């Protein structure tokens, strides 16, 4: 594989595999059925069928005792995870590390600070090193498309932990796990996505997954932070029941899930534009008096001021449970990508 096989673009990264014969992710995965090392990348939710999503959620449920530290199950002993974070992270990085270590594996952490990335090393070269040192890689990168670029460059599985304003499929999986825990199903729910829907990669991935299960979506945002038109069009083309609004309060009574997000200052090219929308949506415990008893409030975190601390003590607050669910869900994803079967009864 040559460095010329890949090239950066203005919007992200692009692979020239069609013209040069380099295998793409699907081809490398399919090769596993013919005796070669099988791959299982997760770059977008399109990499998973509905059946695979449900299977992963069932596996995550089985792994809950391991995630809590109640049972030791060294299913990934001898395996090494390369944790590559070129953007700041608390929950995603720590939950992947916890997931790997709870399963007996080891973790190599890399960031742009304190590594050769700061010296100008290319992403391609960095991935070659990770390919040699690790069995699987997780990557977060500010450039949309960087995760697919990385997956195409190496032979180990790659999991996308967020690529700019693109996708965040492992977050979506823990979100789905949390919703299913609360409601017992993913089907037929009314989910309200609130805040930065333009740059919010968590809502981009989650919306695509939810419409596949017949969820009604209400998108609440200011005009400047609307969900990109191409995403809305795609959701509707796949049968999604999608409504847009700028009014959060009116959506609360009928909601099964309210998914709050922060306005992401770091994504705005113009700070004046950020100032116009900062703090536009704020939820307090008083706002939830009209909510269904079973309604849950979620947030990918970190929060700024969009959820008042008064909500924390209500029965609706699920965002801290949601954050913990990153551990069993990412355990399940790591096992899947590494081809490790999780027994029916873990720790037996």
C-alpha cells in the first residue's frame, strides 16, 4: 500500500481504492470467509444491519456485570487497543479504555500532544505504526472522513469515535442501549433531538439509526443550527417521520426521549455566530412537570448550561447512566470487531 493511495480533500479524506485496487473495508471483512484475517470496522451506522445492532445490544446486556467490575472475564487477554484521540475526550476515551481493561486487554493511548503528530507526522504514517503495535484501533479526529481514511490504510479493525461533524457510531450504540433499557424497545418511540443539529455528529448518527426502528423524530434547533438538509432528506427517503421546530417546550408533553446537546463553540468558524445561539435552550426540573412519567432526558455530555442541575435528581435524568453504558456497549463492539464470541453466561 502506497502513501499515494490516499489523499486529503477540503472536506475530509478520500480513498482512491477503486482505481488502484486497494481493498475497502467491506472487501477486507469479506476476505475473512476465505481464510484471511476478517475485519469488522465501524465507521458509520450503515456498517451495521438492524439485526446486528440488536445482537450487539444483547451482548452489551450480558457484559453489564463485567462493566460494573462484579465479574472478571478476560475475553480480550493478550489483545492491544490503540486509543487515538486527536480531539479532546473524557467519556469516549475513558470508556473504551475501561472496556478493554475490564476484558483483560491492554491499551496504548495516543494524542496529538506529546507524540510525533506534533512534529508533523501524517495520519497515514501514524496509522501504520498503530497497525504494527495494536490489534484494534479507536480514532477520534477533527476532520470528517478521517476514520474511513484510517480504516482503509490499515489491516486492523478501526472504530470511529467521532470524525469532525461527521459520525459517532459507538456513541449511537450506547444511546440505543440506554433507550432500550428505559423503554424496553427501540420501536415506535417519539424522540426529540435538541440543540446543535448542524455540527452535532452524535445526532447525525443517532437519527439515522432511530428511523430504521420506526422512531418519530422531532428536530429542535435554531435556524442556523438545523440538521443538514441532506441528512433530513435521507431520513425521509428511508421512511422517517421527521418534524422540525424551534420550540423545545411544546415538544416535552409527547416525548419519550429528549436528547439534549450543547452548542459546540469549537465548531463555529465565527465566534459572533456562536454568541447569537449560545444558551438558546435550557431545561430545568420545572419544565418537566408536563412530561410523561417514563420520559428520559439524555445528553452525550459534556453539558454547559442546557440542562440545569435541578434535573439531575428527577426520575427523567438518564445522562449519567448513559455515560456508564459506554463501557458495556464498547465492550460488545470490541469483541465483535476482534471476532471474540461472548458466552451466554459471562464469568460462568
